[in-house]
C-alpha cells in the first residue's frame, strides 16, 4: 500500500505505556517518510478535527510518562451513524490514509466501524485490566499490578505492626486479573474476583482462621472493585472474628505513574509493527500477544474472541498464600 499519512489516537481509559506506543508509531512512520498526525481525545478528535502535525521531536521525553499525551475520551457521538460519517468525512478532508488506534475493547469496536467505512486501521491493545479477549497481554497491565503491589507492601507494614486485617480494593469492574496477579505478588490471604462466586465462610473466614492457627497475626485481602462488596465484607470480618480491620481503595492511582519496562518495550514493539503492517498493505488488524509473541490478527475475528480466565493461576495464588 502506498500511503503518506497515518493518524494516531488513544481511546477509552488511559494506560501506562500508551505514550511509548505513540512514540514508536510516530518515529517509525517519520523514519519511513510517512506523515504522522496526532488526534486528541480519541474518536471525538476525528469528529471535531482536533488533529495536529507530529514529528520525531514531538515525542521526545514521553516514553517514561504515564497517561497519554493525546488525551483520551469515550465518544457516544461516534457510535451514531451521524458521528461516524463526520469522522470518515474528516479523514478524507485531512488526507488521512490510515489510523492506529490504541485502547481497549470499545476502542477496537470503534476501529472496526472505521474499517467497514473504508478507513484503514490497526489496533494496539491498551488497558490496565488486561481483559482484551484476543490478546494474552495489554499495554498498561504490568504497571498497574506493580503500582498496586508497591502500595500494598507499604500497607502491610502497618497491618503487621497492629496485628490487623487490611482489605484492599483494586481496579477491575468485570475482570479479576489485577486482583489475582497483585494477590500472588503480595501473598494475600484471600483474593475475591468477579469470575468466581465466593463463599464468605470458606474463602475468607476459614482462611483467616487457618492462618491464625499456624501463627499469622495480620492479613491482606484483595478484592476486585467489580464485586461492590468491600465495605460489607470488612464489617462481616470484624463481626465474625473480632479483629481490627481497615479498608483501602486504591482507585485510579493504579493507572498513574511511569510505565514499567515491560509496558514500554511491548508498546514500542507494537507501535513499530503497526507501521510495518500498514506499509505492507495490511488493514483491519489487531496486534496481540500470543504465546509470548507479538503478532497481528484480523480485527473481526479478534472481536469474536472470548476471554478465558486462568483459574489455574488463581488456585496457585491461593495455595501459596497462607
């Protein structure tokens, strides 16, 4: 494919490593004589022509920054036929030959709509939840887990000093990946996730009682926010066991901060591959991680994928956290 201009946008929730991906796309494109454009605030930027020229220097000193320099937003207007038409017409007016979309499942569905309207798109998975069905890994997940782990390590110090139970709510409305991986990393006594219907007595009280019987006096419980039961569980623990218990909701701090080496490297590889695919005439692809390899797959097949939760990993995390 002979194309001269590629636009880059980030959509949905921000994820650490998005800037590394933007940097890779811009520099890879510029080095090949392709004109890179930045689109601000996701698909809204296409609708309202909030687009600007980028070059190699535009992305200096951003690889270590969290968030996204292109900003991000969800766009209900883009989901309408009228909004889509505006975006497609503006692509023609601005001579945009292709778009690299960085974001989660909703962003991929937005890219799919553009592909069906004749706009060449390549998607990069970027979401801290790591819940994109077609990929084993998404940009931002490693940083989010590391952020949660570091904060829980600090909470553990005071939990240990006071023989206290600390309940930590982490992000994950529909997906327990952050909770499980963080729980494994900090040795949580219990890990509660949306994918598993827990039994309060068996999965919390009995586990605390058992660890008490073998000499432990402080407890860390990780809960994914999607359960919406954090405060209730805290109250029940105090009532049934009588120990002091505290709740900490980590919230959006998990999204922030400098991306990890893993997220920077994965995002950079994906960004470079996106440009290579476009130059070779590929269209409608999602760049994914399969068997630890970064590869492209068809976007239509990707959106039909179903995410399988790794219950084996979950059981291992619980087995060794006593």
